[in-house]
C-alpha cells in the first residue's frame, strides 16, 4: 500500500527500522557515512541491512566530510544513488555528479526560511532538494506561508512539526515534496519501539 507523500527515513542503523520502513513503502532510506559519527554504517553493515530490502532508494548522509572524500567513500557503496550534506559550500562540487543531492538545513526562525527562499532558484536549477530541520519553529500560519512559498520554488522535505493527526493537512496546505523522519536505536537486537514512526506512516497510507 503506497504512501500519500514522499517519505525519507534518516539515520537508519538497524535491520528492524529498515525492514519495517521498506514494508511501509517509504521512498528513501538514509545511512550515516560520516566515519566519526556514532551512527556510522560501514560498507559491510550497509550490505547486511540492504540485502533484505527492495523497492527503496538510499541516501548517504554526511555532516562535514569534504566532497572529494565523499565521492571516494561512495565507491564502496555502489547501491547508493543520493547524497545528503549540511555544508552548503560543498554543493558546487557535488551538483554535477550523477547523485541526487539533498541539502540539510536548520531553520530556527522565519528569517532562515526567507534566506532559503532567496536562493531557491539556484536550488531548483541544480535539482537540489532542501531538507528542513528545526528545534525551535512550530508549525503555525506564518511558518506554513513561508513553507508554501519556498516549496513552490524548489523541492522541500520537511523534518519538523510532523504529527500523525495533522500530517495530511500539512501536506495539503503546502507544496512540500514530502517529509523526513529519523530512525532510532533498537531497544535490543530485533526489538524496536515503532509507536511514533508507525502512527505517522499509517496516517499516510493510501486507501488504494
């Protein structure tokens, strides 16, 4: 059963998350390839997890790694089709590769979204998808208006303010490409609390 919008699951680090989300037909699954990060996934672990999956694309998630190192590292992950970065300065070295590019940006106030709107034509022209995160903004009318304006100019994945009881209205009232949610650690191998994640995915299930 397909979902009503594009869904990315970030920081997948265990088979339980991966198999559940694949079964729910999410579109994109992110794996942290930043070697200094606690969620780093080695080539061997990546193959171990993705060997059980089908029908989903993968994105390599980086915070500070230099683009040259990123492209070298990805030779060990041939199944990955997309790259997610946080350093905007690195875009110019990656946009002309064969990878889909996601730019993860924190928006802590409305002015941060305004700044992205000013650069939205460039994002659109280079086929860069913005992934917005926030620790302070709440979804209100002002934020909705800004998100609608931004998503009318370039592709946007929303990574905050996502709740099962309001997600459909949020999607309908903006032009966002979809949403991004984060996986988490297993309680113990094979045991995972899916409550929040599953509530949102179930709310997005199509009736077809």
